[in-house]
């Protein structure tokens, strides 16, 4: 498809919704499609793939549980660990990296083979349905061979903050996000979250932005800790993603943050898929978002992207290629492949995007569709004049300039009707029934201080405290 045709395809879309989850690799979550699902068109798992650790081979295998035992089993995904896992392109260091991590944390009965495991259709029914009905991108790489925040920064700002690792808590950055360009072009956007919008951490311009730009994902089902703290402060008329979608009031761009925190209060669990989270909770969130769009009045005009920030230390077999970048010494390679599903009525059923994408493709898609002039690299006086626009937008950099956008995937001549979701809703109802039964027979714990948090959750707690201490009112996400 020509570049002009791909760009014209984006004209079919009036709303882009991005849901970025946490820390899973492509093979770990979607590799089963080729291994078990008969999808030879997808570059997924194949029989015989193994990694070795201390002389023992660990082959890829279906995981018996949909979660890891506890936070101590969270694989290391720092830059040093990721370099070992990639092994110079051999992709043979995942089990050894995990072995070192588990031993270093004094985990009893460590199993390095867990990172070689994968989930399948029974574990991930929502993804199985979306892969069958829409598009899987099987060469979507994380932007950085490293940790969470550098990858999220590339998705927001087209670059990181000089490191492939997270900043020590609190993770507060002063990056120039793509949202500044939307403001300069007077394009609407809204950030949805369960606690606070991650944009506030990434771009200091929005640290205390008023509530009309930020909203909760589902106002009536906030985490219990938020409800207990903010119950009297929440505006009963404030919008949520579910309400905006149902009313046809979505902005041009919607970004959705999952629930990162897990206090084990009333069995409320994080749904970001960051280990030790149960991936079933992530499936519920994806279904919530997908169903809200598919049942709403904006379906024919919407593109939903479900993607992960980075691989989380889990195995993938495809070596990350070299990447164009303004800092090729530090960021001259993409990271490990991550799951990516593109959902839209304009996408061919069961299609596959084989081209190379990374998180800067999100920025490229959004700006190409809604503010193409903002992709220009201005110099001299025009650059100064542009900087004087709302938000002081900056050029997004070489990585964004080179990125592909998603217009080439919108190949259908007419919008398709939303597929039936009855089976998925029945699956969700069964999960809710099981949860209700568990709640009825298990005491509710209110001792959050006894919970072991992951590094991500610790950082998010520190970020929220920083934001509240610096003036973000309770009751505002």
C-alpha cells in the first residue's frame, strides 16, 4: 500500500483509543496462535524453542496458572537483564536471567522455565476473539530494551530521559509529550485512569491540568482505596470512559491507564497484567473497553489499540532490530516484541500486520490523523514561533519521523458491524460469579501495609503521593 493510501485510510477514523498494559512479551501472550491455533500467518511460537540455564534446557510450554505466585517471581526487566535475555540477538538468555533473579531474591524452589511459558485461547478468550476478528501486529517491538518508564516515555514523547531504566521513585519526568501538539492544533483528548493519569508523571505541563482533560475509566467501580479516600470528593456528574463511550462523547484521542495498584482490598486486583497480576483481570479490562466501543454510537469511526509497554522479562524469539534515533548509542535498538492488537470496523477480519511498529507508531498515527503539520521539523524562527503555541510543543524526534502509522491496516472499503460478544460476556459473568463466591467465603483484608508491592506499584504509589503533595486534589485522576 502506498504511503498516500495509508494516510487516506486514517480519514475513516475520528476517534483513536489507546490501552497500554504492562510487561508481557508477544510469544508469552500471543505466540500460541501459531503453535496451537493454526495461525501459520503469524510469527509466533514453534515447537522446539528452548532456553538453557545451568546446563538444563527449558522449552516453551503452556503455563498451568494465569498468574505468578507473588511479586518475588516478577521477572527482571531492567536494561542489564534485558541485554542478557536478548543475548546479542540469540534470544537465549531468558531462563538464565530469571534463574539469577529468583536466586537473588531467595525464592524457594525457583523455576527458571516460567518465563518460557505461554498462555493460550482458554486463558485469553478476549485476545483470541480479537485476533480472530481484527488484526494482530506480530512485529510490534517495545521501543527500548529496558524498563517500564523509558518505554512509556517513547509512547508519549518519542524519546526517553537518557536511561533505559526507571527513575528512582517517584518517577516524575519533564518530557515534551505528543499531547502538546494536540493542544497546539486544538484537537480534543482525554486521559482515563483508575488513580491518576500517567501523563501527569511524564510531562510536567500536565501535572496539575484541570479535571476536564482527565477522568476515571469507570467511575462507579473505582478501587476501594480510592473510594474510601475520595468518596465525598468525587463529582457525581463527572464523566468516565464508559459514560463518554456510551454517550458518543469521546474526544479525538483517548488514552486508558489500567489499575496498577493492588492492595488486596475486598479482592480488588490490579488489571494491568504486570506480574503477579492474573491475566484474567487484564482480559476483563480489555473486554470492558472493547464492549464499550462496540456497543456505543462511535463504533464506525473508532480505532482501538491494545498494546503492552515492554516484555517484562518473558521470552520472545524474534531479535530486536536496529532503530533510528537521535541517541543511537543509548537507544539504537528496539526492545523485545510485545502483544499488539488493532481493533476497528475498518480492519479486515483475521488480518496480520507484519511490518515493524514500535510505541512511536502511536504518536505517528495520532498526529498524522489529527495534526499532520505538527510532525514538521521546524528550525530557526518558525521553530520559535511554533514553541509559542499552547503547551510549547517540540519536534518529536527521529524515531517518530521514521515510525510507521496504522493507516495501512484500515483496508476495508466499508465499516464492518461489531461482532457478537455474547460468549465473552458469558465468560465475564462466570468470572464475576466465581469472584462473588470467593468474597462470600474469604475474609476481606484491610491490611494494605502487609502487602508486598512490585517495583512498579511502589513507584506508582510514590508518584501519586508526589502529585497529591504538589496540589492534585483528591478525587481527581
